[in-house]
C-alpha cells in the first residue's frame, strides 16, 4: 500500500509539472503571436550587422547570429579557463602561506583572504578596469599597442579581458586559498612528523605526503569554486567584455527580439559547461581518493 501511494504521488507531481510547462508554453506562444514575434531559431541564419571587438574565430558584421553565438561561447570559455588557472595558482600559494611558519607570509595571506572575500566581485571588476587598466600606467599604454589592446596571432587581448582575469582570480583565489588551507590542516599531524623523521624537506612533505591526502578534502569545494567562476564570468558584460551574455543574450536579443530562444540557448550553454566541469572534477576526485585497506 505504501509503495502504491508513493507511485501515485510521483505520477501526480510529474503530471503537475507537465501541466505547468504546457501552460507557460501556450501563454508564451500566444503572447509572441499577439506581438507579431515569430518563434523558432531561423534568426540564427540572419546577419548580425554589429562588430565584436574580441573574437577567437573569424567574425565580421556580415556574420550570422549563429556565429556570434559561438564567438560568445569561446570568449566565455577563454575567460573562465584563464580565471580558473589564475585563481588556482594564487589560491594554492596563499593557502600554503596561510599555514606557513613564517609569520609575515601567514599574515599577508590572511590579509589577502579576508580583504578579497569581503569585497563584492562587481566592485573588484570595476576597480581593476577603471583604475588599474584605465588610470594607472600599464603595459597596454606603450606605443607597440593599439588603442584597444594587444594583437597576438590575430587575437585582440583587450583591457576588459585582463580586468576580468585579475578580478576573478583575486576574488575566487581567496576562497580557494581557504579550501587549500582546510585540506592541508585536515592531514593528521602525525603524517607530517613521520615525514620529517624520514628526512624529507618541506617541499617533499607537501608534494609526497600532505597534498595527496589533502585532495579528498580540497576537491569537492574546489569544484564549487570552478562552477562559480564560470557563472561569475557573466558579470563581464558590466564592463563591456563580449562574452556570451553580452553579445548574444544582450545585443543579439535586443536586435532580434527572440528572447525565449536566446535565453534558452544561453542557459543551455552554462548548464552544459557546469555539467562538464562537475563530471571532470568528480572523475578526478574518484581517481585521487586514497584506497583504504
């Protein structure tokens, strides 16, 4: 009897979800028809008519909305990958320094973590862009660079990209540093003392003894931080970086009026990226776990 009730309850919930989805579908279709907005993905073959300052694949104003969609995806992936690498390196260094016996290194790491964790990311983005890259002298100001950035192999490295890289790395690195610290301190002190008794130096102890055991504590929250970096990269539109949100869910949506399709495609991309990151990190976590006897 209990099983029958559970099955009926599941059928009821699934049916209710189906009814809600159908209602929103009919309501959306009706509203689009009343406003004369054609539904579907046919607009992807139309020309965009606007330029994108940074693109990793060939693009021009005569390109289609489908191409600008891929331009946005690649820019988002490129920014996310840079930020993941930068924040991981910075977080690892600061996490190790946080528990260092060197008083100055530990204090500097603590100050970094407390400061950048408690400043909103958007403010850090504006700070990096408007102050560091606009008002202060920087490598982008010398005569071998053009107004908008540095050309390397036909790819334009624009100030908006570097501002997002610095902001995301500093912000996410502060959280990753705490993850690293927690993982390192989770290793029993007896492991470190035994390693010292064997004559291993500090680097060998970290590389061979502590880190392999700390990974089982570090990886799960580290996965969350990587997912946050990818999602937080959408804030790049606030300073004009042409990521997926800015060029497709922003400019392309405003020009075509295909809000449902563009938002659906944008959400699907972020969902796919998040699932891939989760799968890769879970795979790495399973392969790095210690085998107990």
